[in-house]
C-alpha cells in the first residue's frame, strides 16, 4: 500500500536532489567557460539566470546579472525557491516526512549535505571556493542516488524516485538547450566565432555529456550534432529521449498508468520525430516550448493520477494500455 | 571487579562514592537513608561502584551514540522551524521490585476500568450524576466533554483505549496517582527505545538481573487496535493519524506506525466516502481504513463537527465513527475524564462502578469550586501546588513553596475568578533516583508514566517511562521543560 502523499513526497524529493546537482554543475561549467572567454565577451552570467526560468523575478531586484548577484540568486536567495539551499531544504523536508521509507543512510547524507551547504554557502562568492563547493554538492547528490540504488528495494516507491529524477533531468536538459543553443546558433557576433566550439562543449559539460558524446558521436563538437545527441540519444542518461524512456519504464510498474503514459508517449513522439537539422535553423524556440509544455503535461498527469488520490474504477486498473507506449 | 583503593591505601578517584549520596527528605528509589541499597538495587549499586570515571564516560557516550544512531528525537520549535533534538537520557536505571509492581498493575487496571465505565456513563444515562455521586455542575463546565458524542456506543464500550497515568512516590514511600492522561498520552516510544539503549550499554547487567521485558508493547497495541475493527473477519487496515512533523511527538507517531507495520497518515490522506466509510488515498486509488489510532486532539478531528478551521482532521470522520464504520482510539470525548477536577472523583468512581476499594491512592486534592476547599487553598497558597484543571505538559501551574508573593497573589486572583478551573494539592516531595550529573551521581526527582491498553483485554506496560528532572532540586520532569528519562526496570527479587 503506497499512500498518495508519500508517493508525491518521494517524487519531489528526487526532483529537488536532481535540481541541486544540475544547478551545481551548470555553475561549475559556466565558471570554467568564463575563464576561457575573451574579456569583452557578452556571455557572462545572464544566460544562467534565464535557464532558471524565473529571470523576471531576478531583474525585479537586480539591474544587471553579474557574477556575485547571480551566484547569490542561484545558491541562497529565497526569492528563487529553486535555489540550491531552498531545493535542499525542500528535499530534506520531503525526506523527513517519509523517513521511515528510505534507508537511514540516505537521510544522513542529505542531512550532512544540507548542513554543509548552509555553513559554506558564502564560499561560492569566490571562484576558488565555488569549485570545491559545487564539486562537493555534485558528489553528495551522486552518493544519495547510489545509496538509494544499492540499498533500497526497487519497488513502487523507488519507481517514484526514478520518475522524479528523469523528469527533472529532461526538464533541465530542455532548458539548457533553450538558453544556450539559442545564443550559439547562427546570426552571431563574428568575434565569438572562434569560441563556438568551446561553448558547445560547455553545453555538453553542463549536462556531464562531453566524454560520452565523443565516444558515441565520433564527429567534432558541432551544434546540430550536440542537439541531436541531447535530444535523441537513447543511452545518455541526460538525453531527453533516454529520460522519457526511463520514466515510461517506471510507469509500467505502476497501477492506473493510462493517462500519464499517454502524456509521456506524446512527449516521446515529439522528441523522437524531431528533424534536428530543421529545428536548428528555423524554430528551436518553438520546439522547446512544445517540449516544455509536454513535460508540464506529464507532471500534471502524474499529479492527478497518483498524488491526489482520486478514485478510479477497478475496470480501468486492469486494462492497462501497455502497447500504447511502443506504438 | 575493580577495587576502590590500591594496595598502598591511596584512594583512587572513583566516579561514584555512595557515601556522599543523600536525597535529603525525599524518598530515594535505590538508596535507603542509611546509605544502603534497597531491595533489588544491590547489584546495580555495587556494579556502578566498580566503574571508573573513564568507564562511566564511555558508557554515557555509548548511550548517546546509540540514541543518535537510532534517531530517538523529539521536535523543538525554533525560529528556523522544527528541529529534532535527542531527549536527554540517564544511564542509571530506576528499579521497582516485581512484587510492588504487581499491586501497581492491578491498581492501574482497576482505575482505567472505572474511568472507562465513567466516560461511557457520561455519554449515556449519566447514572453517576443521577445517583448524586458526581456533581452535574462539574460536567457543565468541562472543556473536554463533547456533546456530539452523547449516545454513541463505541466498540466494546471502551473510550480510553490508551491511558498514560502519572505515578509519583511521596517521602513516606507511598505511590500516588498524580493524573490520568486519556487524550493522546505520549512517551511510550521512549520507554521502548530506552530499553534497547540499555541493552547495548550494560549487557552484563541484564545477565545478573531478571528484568521484565517491555518490548511486547507494539504487538499488544496492534492487537488492541485490531479488536476495534468494524470488519473483524478481515485483516484490518490500521493507521496512525498524526498532526504532522511539527508536533513534538512526531517521532513517536512514526515510530509506532513502523513498529506495528501500519501506515502513518495525516488528515489529508484520509477522506470519508458517500458510504460513510473512511478511506485513505493511495496510488491504487482508495483503500478502506478500519481503525484509526489518532494522535490528533479530538477538537481538530472533524471540521464538520468540531473546529471548522482544522486542517488536521478529516471531514465526516465522526459520522463514520458514529455509524460504527471505523474504530477510533482514543474515542473522541474520552478526554472528559482527563481533567484534574474529575480526577478527584476517581476513588468514588471505583467504589460506585466496581464496588471495590481503590488499590492505588489519589493525591489529596482540594477543589477550588468547593467553598470550604477554596478557603483552605487561598489561606495556604504557600504550601500547595495549584494546577489548572485542563492543562498538560506542566503549563500554567504554581508550586506554592517556590513561588514569589506576586505569583501567589496572581493565582489567588485566578482562583477567585474561575474556581472550577483550579485544584490544589499538597506539595509532594517526589522520590529521587541516582542520576549521572557531570560525572557525579546525584539524586534527581523522578516520576513514572505506565501505559494501560484497554481492548478485549487490558494490558499494563511492565514499568513505564521514568521521567527525571535534570535540574538540581527541580520537580518538573516534562521534556519541554528540562526533563530527561531513564530506563525503568521491574525486577524479580525472589530466588535469584
């Protein structure tokens, strides 16, 4: 028996932990990239603010995005509820209320991480301190995933962990593509040209994908190929197609999965059928918007099916449309 | 065993020297006024004498570590939100002989039986009032009487399924009942965990002693709850209803749910269907709930019937209960007997309903609503403890001998304004027990909260939770006010 409220907390716990890890990596990568860029480059920290999706909020209180204020905004500003400290606090709160379900060691790691982040948050304001902080956060998040995978029953509860993780990853990847690729594609400052490739590499790095890209794609880092990889690769854990596949597998192990499965299949088709060459030159923005809407839709279906505990007739329960996903 | 002196006759610094130990005029649970060990305490006193400072520190640290690892906490509010704290634990056990305990056990059963009959009577014919044993006026001003419960017949006729009665021992060694907690008594999880900690820290003592085990409680609790199921044929679905993580006893709620293998739910997890049955929301859809062990105050249980603003409750749950579609423990309304004025009548209840003499004594209680008593109380405020009738957790009370003139004046005013709401009792000295304080053993005041389960059968815990006032001279044992706890050993003394 799995309470709806517990399933919801588990799902969000996983999303928040993933969000923290993603944010840390993004900061780390941007940090490295800036060190390589010419002084007068316009790149800066503004794109990172856009990735959070709440740039409006940022500019309400800040005139411009500079290293210091963006760092605060991403790491510790409560105005940004997705900031690292807030996300950690949310993850911790979700875990705290469902502690009995998780291995004790997971709680301890998250608790340690939260304490570490609170104590050392101001170290992110220097470039040196930032590196250690972010690296520690990323490692701790991996530790949490590892402990979950190694010591928790892979039952229905675990499916909600995996689901949360994969939906959050898909979401993050789509945001990174949206903001970074948009800036990198044609019609650009001629001056930036020589740095295009390192920027594309940084896009891959933000998603921990450079090494894997080189192994599997076999061509030099090029916009179209990077996009294709991040959208359609089926093996890379942060490629959207892979994330959706994983989420779909989770759903197969859950009851009453018709509506969320349908939303997922729609999203999957969108990604799989995308003609990347066309998107790159014409309508990346529109495509990403569609993708974001599809993710929102999946989340909404999960919420109404599993988290709100509405009643579903038993008949529906037994007619699971398993073929739907593979159709 | 290590000796206290080395061969040259030079005294080695030992942690515990019983010679200097004196509990003053209070009764000490382990040591007689002459400095000897009481029956049952001999082995532990001797054992502790053999421990060096280092040994003691090690045991203490081992206990603390065990508590951390086991995650035994209670929640404290602070500006940053709820924070889990480890409840201070003293490693020296409190000892009661099995012989004395058997009488106490009987006395508690007798008491809870009478209390349950009393509550059932109040919500039914009110015979005890008609027969002139219990004044109607008290009921009229009871804040815990729930009119909405009149006429309801809960399963087995039992209202207070889980009772936590507080016992104290006065200077002459008599055990008194100080109060009966019939609403949502807490502390049993600490009783269970304390024993586990002790087994880790002093395994050798468990070999020497014959200590009655406590760990059957969760099973007994489960069986008792199961006996309330409206669908006795099926394996019952039982839930623990918690107000949530900000409640100071949240650890206990989640602990008991885990121990019994049932779901821990909050109000929003439950709903009442069109068929007036209670369901919980699961990822498989709804699932019928048979019995609710509620740790939410009854006023917050059903916004349709009680507090309409309550977010902790379940709309319609009273309807489901009234129809007999769900069991609720403790029954809403059971708190009517959890009132310090009602308390004064428990001995009368025992005589009235059971035709027996009370086995356990009440602390003599002056009811301020009674004119004669009130006069006495107002004239003797410096000697008495004054308590409000319906508070718990040690709030809102005055300990006369320790209170300032100003406080006494304030209480005199309070009593005159609302006499029904105050009672007074002589200041008991509360017994002491040796407690480790900064490496020394010093006497500290203690009480005892056993738990009594009432379902098809009655069951009293073997001992209970011993709470200790860690501040020197303090009589306040509540966790919220600087109290800690000890393990309680009921030991067989004959034959071994």
